[in-house]
C-alpha cells in the first residue's frame, strides 16, 4: 500500500497502533530489567558486575545498528525494516525468557537490541507516511508522548510484573504483543512513496558504524563507573581498558566519517547534519535527554536518602513528571505549525531548567506538594519541547531521507540518555554514601545547565529559519 499524503482516518489509527506497540516494547526493554538484575545474577550464578551486560548488550546493539537500519529503510522501505525488526524482537524475547546462563541471556539481549533498532530506526519515518502534512504535528506528538512515557515507566512496570512472577516474564510478555503487531502491521503499515536514489548498503560501513558507537559507549560507560573522588593505584590500573576502548572507538570514527564524506547518501547522515536546523535540533535533543536522565535517575536517591520518603511515596512523587508529559504533549501537538518549533522548544527547555533549579533549591524538609509542582513543571517543559523538536528533525530532512532522520532522532535520544547516566555515575562516585543527597543536588544543577543549553540550540533555529 503506497500513499501520497497520509492514510485515510480509519486506516491511520490502525497503523499508528502498530507503531505504538513496537516503540513501547523497544523503549521499555531498555530499562525494564534494571530492577530484576539482582535476581538474574543470583539465579544464573553471575556477579553483579557481569549482570550489567544484560543491559549493555541491548543498549550497544540498539545504538550501533540504529543508523544502518534507518538507511536500509530509505533503500528497501521502512515497512519492511519495521516488520523484520518486530520478528527478530519477538524471537529474541523468547530466547531471553528461556536463557539458562548469563552468556545466553546477554546474546539474546543483543539480538533483541537488533530487533529494537529495526523498530526505533524507522518509526518516525512511518509516522510521516501515515499522517497528512497538515496533521503530522499531532502524529509526531503522539509518538513523542509514547517514547517519553515509556522511557520513565520501565521500573514501575517491572515492579508490577515481578510482584506476580519471575524475571523471565519480563521478556515473555513481549511475545503476544509482538506477534499481534507483526500480523497487524503487514496489512496496516504503508510503503515508501520514494526511496533514496544512489545509495548503497556497505557491510564495511555497517561494521565501522557498530564499532564506533559500541566502543565509544563502552569506553565512556567504563570511565563513568570507575571514576573515584581520589585516584588510587587500583583505580588507575583499571582505567586503561575503558580508555583503550574510547581511543579505538574514536580512531574508528575518524576512518568511518572520512569514508562517509564521499558517499552521495551516507549511512552516517552527514548530509543531514549539514542542514543547520537539523544539526541544532539534534544538539537540543541530546541536551534535553541528558538533562532528563540526570534528574530523573538521580531524584530517587534524594527522595529516599535525603528526605526519607518511603519507596511508595517516592514512586508516586516521581509520577508527576511523566503525567505532566502525558497532559502536555497532545496540547503542544496542536501548536506545531502555528508557532516556530524553535520558539516552542526553547520555551519548553526554559520550563525544564526552571523546574530543575526549583528542585535543587528545595527546603530541607519539603512537603509533598512542594515536590509535586516542581516535578510537574519539569514534565511540562519536556513535553513542550519534545514534539516540536522531533517534528523539526523529521521535516527538515528530504522525504527520501526520512529514515536517516528517524534514525538520528533515536540516536540523539540514546546518546543523551547514555551521557546523562555516565555523568550521574561520575557525580555519585565523587560523594560518599552518607553524602548521596549532595550528589543528587549537583546532578540537578548540571541537568539544569544541559536544559538551558538545549534551549539555546532550539532558539537559534529561529535565526536559521529567518535567513533567506
């Protein structure tokens, strides 16, 4: 089914539901296993450090293959990449649920990350095909809402599943939803109107892309985990592995980027990064997700250790953030096209920065209402920012490069989240356990700085669009 300007209304929601199912599963599975790591390590006779590979294998595979699969979507069709990705994700989920060793589980998680990359790489490109141009802002707002909510809902959903069953159910429950989405998607998803001409899918470029992202991720993550306030001989000796990974990853990146510069349709979309509005939108996205990760992951330490709330109370307070996103995103979707994306995104990041600063300035013994409105302000700011920014990223690219733009959108989100997690690890390593709440305050101030930087990048887009 090839469409010219969106699907009819009765077909549009069916196709969007397929995309929502896929993106919820792909985003959730990045964080849903965090709560189960102690149980996984115990049952599979692994150490806590080894169990981290259950998370890293998924993240590295997803980040390393997002851009290659996005480019493949430009060439062979987004629908085909999405459906194959869903099939791989379903099969890998079965393998994860049946894994009887940590090595098997890590390999299955890597395969699951490959399937998730297929889903995330082209989901926004498919939204561009599903919605007519005058309603595209609403479609992207719904998609952005799902991504933002799923990004922070993993621990809560995991807690609900683990309260009723063991950790394999975290993966087994994916299977029926994936099969329904696969069956429905064959009929509901549209095909590309146009495909990228003059592009080629080089296996060498895919390998170089995977090595660059994978080694840089592992190196930066290793440095963040190993950082200590006072360097010791043991700590310094343990740094050479992540430093080597980072150095090799950067060296591979230099070779890879030089190869991409001569490609008419590069796998790493340098052609899109030459568009100033696109590049500024990418910078805004990385900064925004870094700010959200710094704050949202660091806040539980403050609420539990600094203010003495119970786990239930802390969980309820934290829900004010995603609930505000849920309320704000659809409203902002109606403003896209009427007002500049740079203005809307800048206003959103200003609200997020203000909310983060207000959280950092909480009194020593705050009441719950003091925390709730600050959390809600942060969520409103992020909801105000994400949809217009995603709309700008996808629409500033030519139609035949929607896949590359969609892949870069996912890459920016994962890069920002990874950077935020690494910075948070470094911050907490600089404070003793008794000073953990101080680390949370530092994280909030740094998050506010990243939000402000993202806002500046967003506002600068207005100047670019105003130029002839």
